[in-house]
């Protein structure tokens, strides 16, 4: 005759085994459930971050888009190389320029400009400058590249300490190009190259210059 205690132990052990198996199955189901939920949430988080990053980049580009409107100003400084018909070799020195004006359209800017070159050596100073009516043209309305040109009046001034100075004036012209790199909504850093020249019946001079300008749009 089997004791009720053994039957109870066998029965309860079977129940405990089934309960343990059910708990194990439940644990596996719970694990897979939470893993699936976590993967879904991670996927959603990645998607949200991607959308936010794209929105931020798009907003930054929109804020710093190449737009031209209203008043504009540009001022730069760099290196210039001076030459003339009777010069034996070219002379290098500091050179720069300013220009400002108004916007006609997204492609055309109109204004005035001035460029100069100067060098001092052993008490003598030579300066070549010009002032002109200037136009700036952007081939692409959304691009930063531009070409510029102008016609005006130029001068060559030579002075020697203790002997005074002499200035020659004549017609002048300038051609150039540059590229606006937008760093803020209305501000660009602009590397540029210009070539300008002046001439009259007595003398002539020409300057090639490269520099870096700050442009406000």
C-alpha cells in the first residue's frame, strides 16, 4: 500500500516541476517580450534622432542660405604685386580693398569700390590706388562664386621724406572674382582675387591682389 505522503510528494513534485517549467516558459516569453519592446523603442529613438538631425541641418542651411538683399559691404586685406611698363620686376606689398552698395537681384549687386597697394622703403613710399563704380555678378543664385568689375579713376603717388610727393591720376579699371563662404545668416568670409590698373599719358601701373574679406549681405 502506497503511503499518502509519497503520493503527495510525487503529486506535489510533479506540480512543482510543471510549475517550474511554466515559470521557465513564462520567463522566456517575458524576456522575448521585453527584448522586442526594447528593439522597437531603440528603432523609434534612432528614427527620431535621424529626423531631428536632418531637420537641424536643413534649418542651418536655410538660415545660412546664399541670399542677397538690401545693403551689402565687403572689406578685405591681403598681398599685392605691382608692375608697370618700365619696371624691371614686380614689387610685392600689402594690398586691400573696400566695396559697398545695394542689391539689384539675387545675381546682380551694384555699388562702389576702392583698392590700394602701398610700400615704404628707405624713406620712400609708393602708393597705387583706384576708386570705381562696381558691379558684382553671381552666375548661380544659390552659389557663392562671383565675378566683379568696375571702371573709375586711379592714382600713383610717390613720396620721399624731405623732398615732398607727386601724384599722377588717370583712368582705371578692375576685374576680379571671389567666393562667399557663409558663416552666418548675413555674413560671409570671402577669399578673392583682383587685378586693377591705371594709366595716363605719363605713367601706368597695374596690381594683382589676393586676399580675404569679410562680407555683410
